[in-house]
């Protein structure tokens, strides 16, 4: 189910790229352009950081959901699929990351 909900959000995001901005939050955000979408991703990332710092589990979950949602909107903006990202994550298993991070 977890992967499926991400795909469902992505599908809706793709549909809303063509929708009337008065009909949905996502369509309105897209109508404001790429910079506004990216601003929302940054804003949500900061809110996750602040929630983690406070240690409020419920707030961490809530803000992370917002970050994932807006990140998916950014992916859809560039036609990068959820599966593209999941495949990248899957390909990282079995690698330490230490060598890659030295540079």
C-alpha cells in the first residue's frame, strides 16, 4: 500500500497539471510556476527539520507527509516518476555510501 499511495498522489499531480487553477490546490500551485512549487518543497523541508528538533512525533509525521506530497508535485512537474525514485533507492541497497560521500 505504501508505494501505491505515492503512485496515486503522482497520478493526481499529473492530472492537475492541466486542471483549472480554481478547481484544486495542486492546479493553483502549478499555475504559479516551478519556483512556487520548489518554494513549497523547501518550506516543507524546513518544517520537517523543526518538527524533528522539537521531537513531537505527530508533528514529524504530519510535516513529513507534507514534504513527501510537495516533493511528488515537483517530480510530476518534471515527469520524473515515483518509480524512478524508488528504483534509485532500491539500487542503493548493499552499498555503504561512505566511499561515495568522501568527495
